[in-house]
């Protein structure tokens, strides 16, 4: 998929585990795992907002577009 | 589900079971009577619920076999359709109906219903042709006078199967939306 999720990179920079992030943004571990492993088909703005707030970053820090064409 | 819907759901299941059992008995009786009639031709006078193919048997055993094969084929495919309907009732969950298994079952019912319509049409044309050639075929037409209904059912189920496939796609997307 051309959209790459760099959640693990941001989490490493902020030294935050998946469990901690899950508690802070109130999203289940399984959903965060789906996002982290790139299996998600769509992300709600509300989810993106919660994650950016928790990790103190911009959406562009988490989402990256790579042209594979 | 509300109590009324629950009642209707269970009532439809019971009706489907009765129809399935009846069709299985009919198919079995037809097959048995055909084999019996090969050894005892007198059985051709009353093969199934008054069906009299004795004249056709005397005129041509081969045509008798062809007509009977068509009757048995239609009866067996109808049994298979209702078997799939009963499986559908067992498999479908109202809380999460959009599964690949349900979609596959609806498609199968649609294809089998269509095949009933096609075989019934072929049988109808074949028997009409025999009647034009002065063969006596009794009232075999009653075994396929519902071909229009099965063709309509197959068309409607085909559309429903397409909708279900789209529903599954949308559900998968929703499941993978974070």
C-alpha cells in the first residue's frame, strides 16, 4: 500500500510502548496493532487526532506516502 | 430480533424442513418407481401420485427413460436447493450476516434455481415435441409448471448475492478502519 504508517518510529522517539499509547488514546491494542503493522484500510480523523496528541507530533510524522508506481 | 420476527424465522425454517423432506421423499419415490417399472411394467400406470406413463413406455422405452430422467433431475435439484436454504438458516447470524459462507450459499441457491428453470424449460419443450409426434406423455407438466418462479427466484438471489459481496467488502473495510 502506498501509505506507510510510521507509528512505531514515533513511539520509539517518544519512548512509549504500545500498551501506554493504547491507554492514552483509548484505542484497543488490536486496533493499534492493525495500524502499526500497516493492515489498516482507513483511519478516522478522531483517531489520528488522539494519536498526534498523545505522541506530540504531526499527522505527517505518522503517515507517509510512497509512490510505488 | 423481536418476538414476531423470531416466530416468523422459526416458522419459515419449519416450512423449509417440511418442503425439503417432501422433495427428498418425492425424489426417492420417483427413482424407486422408475427402477421398479423396468422390471414390472404394470407400475407405469401409477408412477407417482397418479402419473401414468404406460402408453409412453409401450411406444418407446428410451423416451420413457428420457422423460423420467428429466422429472427426477428436477426433483433432485429442488431438494438440493432446499438443503442449501436450510444450511443458510443454520449459518446466518443476524448480528453479523455479511460472511463469505452466507454469500457463497446464496450464490449456490441462485445457480441451482436457475438450473431448475433451464432443465424445466428443456423438459417442457421436449415433452411438447413428443406430444406433437403423438406420443402420450400423461400430465408430466405438473413437475415443472413452477419453472417461472424458480427463474425469478434465481434472478432475485443473484442480485442479493452481489449485494452481499459488496456488504462483505464494506464490512471488511469497516473492520480494518481504526
